[in-house]
C-alpha cells in the first residue's frame, strides 16, 4: 500500500509549498494596497485577493485528496495487519495462548492495530506537515531577517525537552490504559 502513502507524502510537499505562498500574497495585499499612500489599482487588488482565495481552495482540495489516500492506505494496512495477527494467534500453541488473557489477545488485534491506523491517518501527516512548514518558514525567515529567526529558535531546546518529558509521562499512562483495556476486554469476553 506504499502507493497511497507515497502519493500522500508528495501531496504534503505540494501543500507546504502552496501554503508558503499565502504570507507572500498577504504581504502584497497589506503593503501595496492597505498601507499604501497612493491609490492602488482596483484590478491589482482583486488579483491579490483572488490569488489568496485560489491558494486556499487549492490547498483544501489537495488536503481532501491527501486525506482520502491516507485513509485508504490506513484501512488496507489495518485489515492486512489484523489478518496477520489473527492468523498468528491461530497458529500459536495452546500453551502460548493460555499465557495471555483473551482481553490481551483482543487488544492486540483491535487496539494496537487501531493505534497504527491513527498513526498513518493522523500522526504521519502532522509530522510531515510540521517538519515541512518549519523548514520552509525557517528558510524564509532566515533569508528575511536572521536575527529575528535566531530569537524565534532560541526557546526550541526548552520546547523539545518539555515535549520529551511529557512523552515519557504519557507513555506510562498509555501502558496502564492498555492493560486496563485488556482487563475490560477479558471481562467482556
């Protein structure tokens, strides 16, 4: 299912490039028309507003196409993974299966594969999108004013450290939630 994921990643690059045009057109609109001392030509103003509208519409359409591809890929991956996991459980010896509760086995088939599905549909996209925007905006910002760029980047280590600490905290909670979910599934089963 690499084709769907590859198409989604390519679309992320295109969307990131298109979204970098919005501040440019906004700058033209504000500097050349709103803050201008001269009376601007109405036609140029309409073109600038039209370009902002066009960029937004194209970005939204591409986002819908990207979401479709990611959803198809995630659903196909999940169906295949659940088949593989179920087949693996079926081929395990009775001694191996009896070491696990039915809730743990059900969690492997449903919850763990669901987490992977959410990663494919939501998290991969957010990661790629944020990385591309950071790279694009960072490049433009350094080209425009490197001192301002350094001021913005300075708190980055604090943000990364706090994110890491939060991730450790949430990881422990997720493990506990997983085991409690397995116990609930055992009772339901």
